[in-house]
C-alpha cells in the first residue's frame, strides 16, 4: 500500500511537504519525498496534501476497564478491598467493545497504555495496546508494560473509612517499601536457587526490579511526587510520574531525578485538594525545562477523543507547538517503552498512521483516516 501526496510529519529528523509512505505487511517500508516515490503498486491512497503523522498515543488511561454507559457492571478499575494487589493484570479487564475505543479511532488515536486506577497503594499491571480489535490478546503491544502505584489522596480516601491502613501518606509509603523489600528478597532467593517454587504474588515484581518495566506512579502534589522519587531511588527502579500536577513546582528536582512525566487530565474539574494547582501550563513548563513529557486525558476523567485538544490547550498555555505533537506521539511512545514499534513514521515501525485535514491540536481539524498495522480502521468517507 502507498500513501501519496501527504504533508508528512514523521516525528523524526525530517518531514516531507509533499511525500509518500509505503506500507508492506503492516510495517512502514519507506517514507520520503514524492520526487523519490517508486512506481506504486496495489492500493494507493492519495491524501491530496493533508497531514499524515504517526497515530496518536494515550500514555495513561482506563479505557475499557471503566466502561462507558455501564455503571458498576462495567467498572473494573479498582479492586478496592486490598491496598496491595500487584498481581492483577489489566488485560483481564479491558473490554475492547467499550465505546471509547471507537471514539479513539475517530480521533486518530491508535494505541493506549491502559491499567488499574489509583485506589490502591499497588494497583496492578498496565498493558500497552492497539485501539482496534475484538480480542485483547491480539491487540497487545506490551504486557505487562508498567506496575501501577499510587500516592496521596486516593488510597487515603479509599481506606481511611475501612479501619485499615493506609490512612496517611506515611502508611502509603511504608506499605510500598514493605512490598518492594519482600519482592527484592524473593528475587534474590530465586536468583540463588533456580529450584525455588514460583510465588504468584511476587513473580509480577521481577520485571520491575530488573528495570524491564517502570513503576507507574499516580502523583499530583509536589510532596507526593518527591516521595515517589525517593522510593524509586531507594530501590533503583524506573518510574513514570503520572498526572504530576505540581511538577512545575519541583522542576529542578525532577530534572535531576531523570523520570519522565505524563501530565493531565487538565481538562477536568479541580475536585480534590491535591489537584488545586492543576493547569495546562504544567506540560509546557516541564518540557521546556528538559523533562520528557507526555499529555494524558486519564480517560474517562476526560474523554479520550479530546487528547489532541488537550495537547493543543497545553500549547496555548505555553508549550512549544512541536512539543505538543511530540507529547501525544513519540514522547508518549518513549515513556511507555514502545518507541521501537510506534510513535514516529520510520521504516521498520508499525504502520499506525493518522491523516488529518490540519493540525489535530486545532478544534476544527477533522480526522480523515486512521490506520493500524497498515489497515484503514477509520475512514471518514464511510461516516454519515
């Protein structure tokens, strides 16, 4: 398949004002200037000068776990009777039939990091998946992709009324340290003796402790952000700072720590004390300070189809326009650990592509086509 006459923004070093893109077996085979386009064979999509870019990436959401239109019956986001549940796997709760998946496709969103919520100190394992399909097993790019942990108000509020820990920030940090310490002991025992019987509770920690996947830390307030940094350093772990609402207040410390930020949802009400300083300016301030930054809707807190608009509002609040696009493409891919597969238009990567009438961060821009693995999964011409 060929896409021709596109205004191609690769999110790599070079763009093409009048370019082509060749797709073979679901992968990008070539991208370049139309003057260098080989003889086209098979399917040809002439996009007539419209914008061609990598499929948009949602770096943090609960799509398909907190389903739309279904209430309690479709809400599998939090196992809120046990504060430490690392063995839970999001792939066992993601319902691809959730209407949000179709909304994502119509917005040019081709992949998403999906996982448990933040009621627990340790919530379970996130997965990075494509947004088109009926069987979640066939949609997975990486699973597990991260281990969810949460600081601040959410675990406090959930457990303080149950007569059990945690009811303070001290307890949240203490319980996480205790769990990690036990996991380290288990890993060391397994490494010393291969015949040790696997323990289901702690096997899930091995990719975290081996730095194969990060902690995915729910943090809003500056002190919670720095507690997460402190613990990650103690155990020598990778980590992403999700929400990071007061990250702009501790930028120097975050830059030194080297952890990336996933900022948002800023298109939501300040309905908790810990989000009182939430603002669209945060993403731009962090990225401008040299911190790798993505933007999130935290769907369903904000609707997933508004992800490119959230990036646009971050640009309106001061983020560099190019960084706005990077925050929902290649930056998100790097933070999620899947930049070898998605996030930019480069030969060898998955042919996940979004084609727009203009910049997707602008409100009047329309999605023309969405492609996943080289197949058109949304075509605006078929919409009534």
